[in-house]
C-alpha cells in the first residue's frame, strides 16, 4: 500500500501545562524534557517503577507547556498515571478533547508544521516510526486524505515494525526488547521513574527476547500464535495481516537465539524471521 491514508483510531493527546510542567515530566520520563526545542517532537517512555514499559510517548516541546502523545485508548489511563505523581507541583494534566486525525504516508509531510505548539489552536505533530521511512503526522487540521480500512492500516503497521501497546508490547516488556530505547532515553539526564533496569541492561546486560518480523512461506499467518522452531516454542506472534506486497506477515517477540533468516512455524504455517521493517522476499 503506497498511497497516504488516515487511520480509524488516531493517537491521543495529553497536555501538561504550568510553570512546573517541564521539571515535573523530567523527573518521570526517560527523555530529557528540558532539552526539547519548542516546536519539535521527541520520543520518550513512561516506565513502571520496576523499569518495565508503561507507555511509549511522543513529547511536543513548548516554552512552558508540553504535549504528551499516547496510543489510541490510553490517554485517560496515562494522564491518571502522570497525575498520581503530581505532589506540590504547579502544573495541570488534562486530555485534549479535540478531534485528531492521523495521516500516514507522503501527504503527512505537507501537514507537519514548524513553530511552538502554543502559537495556534491547530497543530501538526510529526510522530516518527520506530522503523522505516514512512511519515506519520497527528493533526487537528481538516484533511482530504482517504481513510484506510482497519485491515489495510494494520498491514502497514506490521510491515513497518511498529508495535502496538496492549497487543505487541505491554507491562511485561523491557524497552530494549522492542527496540524502544534509541531516541527515547537520555542516559545522561538525572533520575527518572524505572531508570535502573533500562540503564543496567544498556551498560552491561542483554535481553532474552526481541521484537521481530515474520513473513509467511505459505498461507496467511494468524495471531496470537505460538512460534516454534524445530518443535520448540521460541516466542509468540502477536499481530498478523496480509500485505499487498509482502503477503502474510506477523510481528512478535522471539527468543534472542532465533536469528533473522531462520525458518519457524506459526501453527502449521512456515515462515521466515525478518528484521524490521519487514523486507520483501528475495527474488529467486
């Protein structure tokens, strides 16, 4: 699928506003919030106290207020989670109730706006994907880009290797397992919630599983489905779709000893393990 499209369930937006907004978020999130230039976007993570994933985030830098972009369906719980730590802090945490539209593809580049988020009631936030060059923008602007079906959008998401919170990643995920650390964690900043585990793994550890793509060597793949190699279970496929160019594809966590290029089975269907984004099958 090469055309631009909008999705049925766009990301959601929280605003943290007030004199202490930046300092407050700096003490909670993995990103250096104070160093985000106004009008720019950076990825970040909200972790549990034990260092597992609470939510992947995109932060909208401002002079004083900070926008926090979360996956669809998680704004209320994330806002409540942030507010729990708001003790003697001069800042408010509130979900933006405006209608938001999320555009994927080349048309998204035309919507990306420069400048501070406070400068206008309308904005366009560029939300970079973890893998691959496709553009994705969240905006309050009216757009004429056609909506993709749920199946079409899911196929593109999986092909790009973009994990979904509550499906592919969740509260049992260590950020390094899903490739969430690069660009989202500032290892030079001060303390933040859940820092110890992420820092320890980055400096001298390794994780036991990794987010991988899988491309079918036969019929379409199904998820959730156990992934086996030589009869032994080596992981779980958590998302699957049929892509118009790639065929049957899936996304899931596999044990670290399973390498790109290995053949595995999802149920009775053979598949090859791929890196992310999922590449086309090589020509014979």
